[in-house]
């Protein structure tokens, strides 16, 4: 390839990158726009809800849209809950599957791989009645458990991969020293796979933070809403009037994802491969 | 000592397995059981045998849902895989910082909360004058075009394709990077133009990866409906973009709970379950996924 065409290709790549950035750049511009329906003028008033917690000055809307501080806490609880439980359970199961020859290990691993692809739609109706009977419907805890379990097969695979990459000698030395299996796992292995734990924790935080479908089906009262439900509600009700407000809320919702994404991009470009639905 | 090991394994493996059984396998089984009942908003569990299945097979709308699903899967897949391949080819043939930037940016739609990405795309392609494209058209003196109502499928291909293309992009990138450089250098020495190198060397060598991504995406797209729900919601008009999975979802979780037909919807998802199971078994054979069991999946 000649020098000229090489430069040309780099320019094409930069253009492609800019096109990919455009939707997010446009969102940012709209969020700071004074005009409610187009990018025009500059204001930060659209973000007033961050301090006041209220999306609208009109008190009638408070009935429909809960306090944004509460909604943010709900979203955070879901994200941290999913991330914490997935990391804990995956680093337990992943360890056993990587190190111990349990009966039917191959079948188990195959099953986990198959479960990873199980579509949400197949679970939703059963989940709705199951959580109802357990008293976990309309409860964020129910959503955390449902979401956790959907993501668990991937988590176990990822953690198993990280354990597989650690040599055995350190661990054997520790067990021979009489440290006990639980202690060896907690004090020797977990510190060694810290990059894996961090990567999975971030991936699952993003996954829980952005969840929509499970909240939409399993939560009824707006006091348990997350940001996705508020934005969905706003799009439905005033998707053509208050675009700049929706954009501001969307940007507020998106920024934590972006920060985590930038911090963990190196891992995410590898790990997120498996975590895909469509 | 032996006991200690058994307890350790049972605890560490048992807890995650119990969670999976309770929140994954049990709901799936429950859905199948519900498909044999007439469960609706009155919440009465009465056994109706295969009645729901009979009604589905005789409902004239089902052909429409199947056709819509085929359309959705085929179109999104073409966009997905094509875009993924294009991004992988571009990002591996430029200087690495730029290539990395391209890949990172096209991974963003996947990690963006679905409602946010749906909102942005709805606004860009809005049929109203306030949409990004339409307001630009008006400014430069053209007439606005009702994008999402005139081209609903194309819109859905773009939205779902942008979310999905990063899978192909990342897999193809690592495949292209692992092609021995001698092949390409030899072709260059022979004076082959780059387009020939792409079609005669690169694509044939990553054929397997293309097949894998296509297969994997087909499986997940058949049951995918979240972004349709969030954007066109089966419209515009009468079931224009209502795919099978979305129709099942609407039947169960309708806007007004009085019209919820859980039994019927559960039977609809059973068909999806069967389709997904058949495809999984086929792929299991075709791609020898069993080999993946012995290898860690992370280092793709």
C-alpha cells in the first residue's frame, strides 16, 4: 500500500470514528440547549434536577415522576447489587470449575454456556409469577436477583478464564502450608485475579445500571423506578416537546457508564464479547 | 481432610447453582407450565391442554409475525456482520491508536443504556421537523422526510445493527490480526491491489469467524425485541414491525393489564424456545463449541 493511500485510509478511519461519536455529541449539545426541541442557545438549566431532584416545577408532575435523587439511588442499588452478587457467585463457581475435578464437569460447563444464551422473553412470564409468589414482585431485590442470574453464566465463564491463567504452584504451596481451602481462596487466589474481578464488576455495574426490560415488567410503583423507566416515561409522554430535558437526563444517566467505560476499556474490549444479546 | 474438600466444593458450587435453578430454570419451566393454562388477568390457573397452541397455529397474524421476524433478523444481520467486517478491516489497517479509537467508539452503543440509545436514534430519525436529519434538511432548503414512518425496517436495522456490530468487529479484528503477515506481504510483493488481498486472502481466512458471528447473532436476534419495543413498538400502523418475540411480550404485558393473556403468550414463547434449542444444537455440532469448554473464553 502506498504512502498516499495509507494516509487516506487513516483519514477515512477518523471520519468513521467521528460518525460513531456523532449520536453522543448531538445528545450532549441538545442537553445544553436552550431551545427545547433543537440545538440552539446554551444553558445548564436543563440539569437543575441534579440539585433539586425535580424534573418539573409543576407539582402535578411529582405524582408521575418521582424525585430524581430517589430514582438515582434505586438505579445505583440495582447496579451495585447486580455487580456484587455476580462477582461473588462467579468467583466462587469459577474457582471450583477451574481447579477441581467435580463430577460431570464437562456437562456443567456446557450447560453454563448454553444458559448464557437463554433469551429473556422465555423467562419473563415465569419470572413474573415466581416473584409474585415469593413476594419479590414490585421489589428491586427481585429485579437484582433476576438480572444477576441472567448474567451469572457469563460471569462464571469469565472468572474461570481468569483462574485458568494463574499457575497452580502458589496455591498448592498455600494448601500444603495448611492454610485451608477457604483461606487459600480468599487470601491467595482472590488478590491474584483482581484484574478479572475489576473487569467483571465494571461490566456488571454497566449491565445493571442500564437495565430496562426487567424493571418495565417486574416493577409497578414509581418509587422503585430506575432512570431507564423515567426516561422511557418522558419519551412516551413528551417525546416531542421537552427534548432538551430528556437529553439532559439521558446524559446524566449515560455519564457514569462513559466514565467506567473509559477506565476499563482495555478489559471491556476483551470481556464484553461474551455478554451479548442481539 | 477429605470432608473438608467436599464441603468446600459443595458450598462454592452449590450456591451459584441453587441461584441459577431458582431464578433461571424455574421461571423457564413455569413459563412452559403456564402455556398449558388459560391464565389471564383474572389469575385463574385452569388447565386448557393444547388450546393455546391450537389458537396460535390458527391465528392469521402469526404468519405476519413470522415474516416480520425473518425480515428483522435478515436485515439486522446483514447490517451487523457487514458493518462489523468493515470496522474490523478499517481499524486493523490504520495506525493502532486510530484503530483502537474506532473500536472503542463503536462499542459504545452496546454499553449505553438502551433507553438512552433509543432516544437518540428516535430523535435523529424523527419524522417531525425537530428531528436531527429533518431540521438539517429544512435548513438547507429541502423537504423533511418522515423517516421512521416511511422506512421503519431500515431504521430498526440501523438501531439494532449499531448495537450489535461490535461483536463481529471485535471477533474479526482479532482474527485479522492473527493472519500471518507473510501471506499479505507475499501478495503485496506480487503486486496484488489491496481489494484483492481483502477478498482473496483476508475474508477466506476469517470465514469461520464470519460464520460463527452470523450464527450467534441469528440466535440472539430471533428472540430480540427490546430496541423495537423502545422505538417503534411494533408500529407504525397495524403490526408493521411486530416480531414474534415482541408479540408474545405484548400479549403478556399489555399496556392495560386487563388484556394480559399469560397462557397464550407463554405458548408463543414456547415456539421461540424450540427454535432457539434447535439452532443451539445445530451450532453446537457445526462449530464444535465443545472445544471451548476446555479453553478459557476470555482471551478471544
